[in-house]
């Protein structure tokens, strides 16, 4: 077994796109991902898992709290729950800025971002005690071994390091555009210039 200093043998892991954005190229025909931006939570030789972060469901935080039988919380949180992807659409995730609070089931994704799947974070959020910035997401996007790499090679996606500000400070309908601008790419111009060779 080789250690982390194994050099070339670790090339696939050093190419991991964990904590990156995937922006769907204009030619993306899959309706689950057309015009989407996805945050990659994990990417390894075994595949990839991410959350689409710019598709709102017709479901509010208050409705999620009611569904979970969380009681005595102040009403009025009409923030939209996001559709994270076509896999296990009944499974919930909270993508949030890393913080001092500890939750029952949290995975640190980067120094700035964490993913929590336990009910306790939603109870805290309902009562105004959760993380300062958070997205509640149902479902996720998944790729098998080598699948995402093939899609990237076929120019289905733009990739870039994730910026938490895009997740929490930019309206969801502008997230893909703002992220693409960090690469110097205007998606509106790319869309109108796209064609076949």
C-alpha cells in the first residue's frame, strides 16, 4: 500500500473535483441538468456525488419543518428547498458554511463548507439557531466510475473551484452565470454562439 507521497500513483485523486462547481454547457440535453450548476461533494475513482444548487422546488423551509413535525418555530421562512438531482429525491441534505456547532451527521467538504444529513440541524434552523448560511436540498446527482470524466471530456461541463459566495450570496437563477464569469465566460454569449462543427 502506498502512502500519500506515492507520486504518480495518486494522480487520479489529485485530479479530484471535490469542492468544485460543474456548470452545464448550453448543449446539455438532460432535463435534470440543463442550465444547472452543481456543487461536487465527492469525486473519486469510484464516481462522483453532487448537489444541483440552482433549481427550486415548490416547497418552503416551513413546509419541511412541518413535514418533520418540528414544532414551535417562528413562521415565515419561505426560502425554497432545492432539487439537488434525480437520485433519491426524498433524501435531504443541508449544505452549509462550516461552523463551531456540532451536528449528529456532518461531513466536512472543505475549510468553508460542510454537508449535514441529520435532523438536528433542521431543528436548529427552524428555531433560528442553525448555521448562518445554508441550503436545504432534496435528492442528489450521482455518476459512476469514469462517467463524469467522460462527460467533461465530451464538453458537457465547465468546471471550476467552488466559491461559497456563489452558493449563499447570489440568487439561484444567477449562480451559474456568476460562477462562469470567474472563468471569464459569459454563458449568454456562449449560448448564442453555440453550434455544431
